[in-house]
C-alpha cells in the first residue's frame, strides 16, 4: 500500500510517499480502506516538533473515512465493507489505516464518504467545547478563536443553534468575511501581536460586560487576554497551544476576580482515556451534521502524494474550513 511518512522533524519537505505492508487488525482493532483523510493542525505539529509521535519514522493523520477492510477478534457491531469514519492515533495518510474499534463510527444516513472525513475530530471537538465542557445555554455569549478554521466553522453554527450570541476572532479580513457565513454575529480581526485588541473589541460589543464562554486553541498571550474578555462567572475552555508558548498556568489571583473558570479539552486524550465518552459525544455531534444543523465545507483537497502541499497551505495560516487528502475515493 501507499503511505506518507516522515523520518525526521522539519518542514513539509520531510514528508515522503513510500510503499508499505498493509496492517492487520489485532484484538479490538479495525483496518479501513481509506477513501479520504483529514488534514489537521496537529498533523503539522507532529511533523514539525514531534507532537504525539511515539517514534520515527511516523505516518501522520488522525481521521479517515472509508470502508472497513477487516476486523480483529472481539469486535462487535462493525463488518467488512461497511462505510465508516474513524479517529486514529496516527497512520491516516495511507491506503489502509489501523485503529481501535472504539473510535470507528458508522456513517449517519445521508452522509457520504467525502463529508464523513471531516467528522471524526472537528465536529465532536466543537460539540464538546460548547456543550459537554463549556455548558453553553441560550442567551449567553460565546467567543471563538480561529473562527474561520475547521473547529471554528462548526463552533459558530453550534453556538448559534444553541441560542447564543457568537463572536469570532481571526487573523485577517478575508477570514472574517468567511466566518460570518457560519453563525457569527461579529468577527474581530487580530493578528496576534502583543497588544492586539480583541479583548477591547469584546468589551465594546458586549457593552463592557464580556462574554460568558471563550474557546481558545492558541494559548500564550491569547489565553491571558481571553480571560480578560470574560464576563462575571465566565468560562474559558482551552483546547490547544498553537502559539507554542509555555503551557498556561492560572490560580486564585486570575480566577477570583469575576469568579471565572478555566477548563480544557483534548479529543485525542479522551479517545485514549474514555472512548465510550467520546463515542457518546460523537454520536450527538454527527446527528447535527445529518440533520443539516452543521455543515463543514471542504475548501481544498489534495491527492495523497501531495500531502506536503496540503501542509504548506495549512501552515501558511490562510486556510479556512477543512482540508482533505484524496486517497481512494
């Protein structure tokens, strides 16, 4: 089979296509003949700095859609030939992907394989950030960083469907124009430089009150300024550290004023520690795609052999929506 790997950390040029033996499923595992593979920022961090890479060489990729090739001992409720979406711990950039059966999901009726490749990471993440962790309620206000990205595109729609007022933060005017199509009442442009003004924009838009819930994948200074943008009893949910800053630390001095709360979410950690909880979140989230509440547009796709080009595009921070690799559609 074909696969894409890197043998050292570096830029997109370290990705190479090679021929490998197709994996075989062990107990509790499934192999999938991949139709499409999602491209995520975590893939770029894996390639560049070893994020969640157990050893080299490594085949990146966290999500696929396709048809089940084979099932291992003890697997129930899945069958060869079944169309599925799957969350993997790596290895998605390949003709055949191996994953745990617990993170393989039958497709909702009416959802095709191309759309299904957008589901495993982004849609459950956005749902968990807003509902299971953020506990948004109708009438509240929500601030989403990276509003034009995959999670941001879905989060805007989910927050609006929950009855919230939704504000977004993006890095440029073109992204702002894109994001307002997906549930956002107002989108602020902030390039992330020191002294950037999104917290002031939030206070202006909310009459000085601040937002009830902020979702932050950036970390660093953005995390700290998001705390400043919270209303009394506001909640901040961290779900990444794209800035590569030192991990955030907060304590009583930061949280006592305004009785603020900070929490965190990682879909990969949840998949490892409590796959049953992830499955419950994913099933709720996927239903909202099937009924049309949420759409996640694919804004670019590349053949598997051009995975490096997909990484270059995403790494340029100009992308919106979702990027896919076309494997064997």
